[in-house]
């Protein structure tokens, strides 16, 4: 199943364009690939942490008390 795509378009100065094009070429990327990476990086850096659903999870109470050492032994084996 393909996700619908959107087109982003803007104007930049000649200097910004040339610098971006040079960097994309050095990394052997097309302008399209470089722009997709740039948008993804910008979004990740500016995404509000409060909106992250993972950070909204509440602690879970276990029915049996388990110490951190027991969890470490189960995950990593032996004693640490």
C-alpha cells in the first residue's frame, strides 16, 4: 500500500541552492533525496516532545515484585 505523496516547493537564494546541490552531489544523492532527508531531519529536531505518544505511557505495576538485578540477570545472564 503506497502512501499518498505531497509536493513541497519553495524559493531559496542562489547561494543556498548551490551549497545544497554541492552537498547532495558529494553525498551522491539526488536533490529529491537530499530534500527528503532534510525535511525528515528538521521535523525530527522540531517535533514537540510532549506530543510523542511513547512519552505519554504510564508506569505498569507488576503483580510480582522484581528487582533490577533480577531483570539484568534475565536479560544479560549471570551477575554483573
